[in-house]
C-alpha cells in the first residue's frame, strides 16, 4: 500500500505534475525505491495522489528524461541505475568498464555485412576507396534496457572470417585479438545530439531525446583497425577528464 508523503500534501501552490514528480524523486533519492525497482503503474499513482493520468504521465516522462526512470516495453517502469562515469584518461571498452562497476552488459550484433568503403570511410580508416569493410551494427543493453547503438567499420583483410556468433560470444575486440589484431589505443570525439526515429525505437527513448554522439578511431600500434560511430543515451553515461 502506497501513501502520500507530507511534502506532497503541503505543496498546494506548485503544479500538480511537479508535486508528483518531486515525491517520486524523493522516494528514489531516499532509497525507498532502489535501482532496478519497478514503480507503480499510472493508475496506482492516480489513486495515490488523487490526480489525472495526464498529470502522472507528464511527471514520469520528465523523470525519464532526467535519468531517474527507464520504461521497458511490456514490463513496466523501473528506477534507473546510477549514471556510469567513464574517465577519459586511458583506453577502455564499454563492456569492461561496466563489468568493473558491477553492471551486467550485453552487446548484440543486429547486422554484420561487407561494404565497399566510400571516400569518407576510406579517409577515416586510411584505406583505398572501394576496399571491403566489415560493418558491425550492434545494440548494447544492461538488465534495465538498451543504452547505446553503435556501428563499427573494420577492413576485411584484418579478420576475414569473423561472424555474428564470434562477436556476440567473445566481444568485438576479443574476436579481433583471436585473429591476431590487438587493439591498444583509440582517439574519440564527443558531441551532444538528439536521437532520430530509428534510434529512439532502439533505445526506448523519445524522438529528439538528448544523447551523446561518439566516434572512435581504434589502433593496433600505428595502424587503424576500426572506425566506430555510437549513439549513447544521455542519461546513462557521463564522461570525466582528469587534468594535471
């Protein structure tokens, strides 16, 4: 049985959706509702606070945009895990960083194909135009849902026989390593973006939701072995830089 806190009841001059939002956020911050907890459905909130579905829906949408909640189709709305901080002081992989922080992650290959490098891709990979390149399109998820989509481009000659199963089972970099290609450094760029329709469907966020646009050029020694374009949910990762 859920009850309304005194804070909500006394905020009579504040818009109702803000009162609902602040009460839900209070319960999350106080750990009354912990990460991974499924929160009540809209009808329960309506009864709890004596407000309309429109009011509840607006409060929940804002909390999703702010990173407190995540909605999983067919399962409900859950308290989101704390934002993962990634320090940009050394070479890293998403999977290893999440495992280090105790978060279970899975990267699933949605498409693996071979394409001919156009002028732009050839420039990024420092190869000739028309050279064959693996295109690896993946979605990354934790137990609470998807957090990133990424497309990696790798010259076919580095690993001609890679497959979906290899990458799904071992990860991309471990698969390359099994083919004698050891990645040891990378250069990344970041920018703020808004997701498009396809990305919003895959990441389970609203169209135009804030995200991080990330491009990575990965090296084995001095040789470029991968060019990767990623879209990361803006409410999932934060990046920090150590300055000395």
